[in-house]
């Protein structure tokens, strides 16, 4: 991990009511997909622990940009993606 100070004046907006997407992987090509709203990250992580049944999962923040829905990876990996597309620090996470 790298940490450095920032100038908070560079941000142009913020989202106070984020949405999250959770993918529970049953196999490399099969997953159960959920969107969670009206929750903070601690609640989302608890929901994952309660519903994961030991399965690998990935957690994403949802960002709406005009007509696009973009996902920001928060934890876990997508086993359907090529291994060289993930940052070296990304690992499989189980619930």
C-alpha cells in the first residue's frame, strides 16, 4: 500500500448515497449478483458475511456517469477476467 497526502480541493463532486454490487462466485463462470443501497460499507460487509456461504466474492461501488454504469472494485477479483488485468495486490476474497 502507498499513502500520500492530498489536496481535497481537486474533487468536483461526491456521492452521499452510494450503491454497491456484490458478486458471489459459484464457479468461475457462474455467479449470483446483488445490488445494495441505503447502506454504509460496514453494513455491506456484514451482509456479505451473512450471505456469502464461504463463496469467493467481489465488491464494487456503483458510479453513474451520464448513461454509463461504472463499477469501482473495492475488494475481491472477477475470476472470469484474465489474470493479468488485475492489480498485483488484488486477491480472491471469501465470505
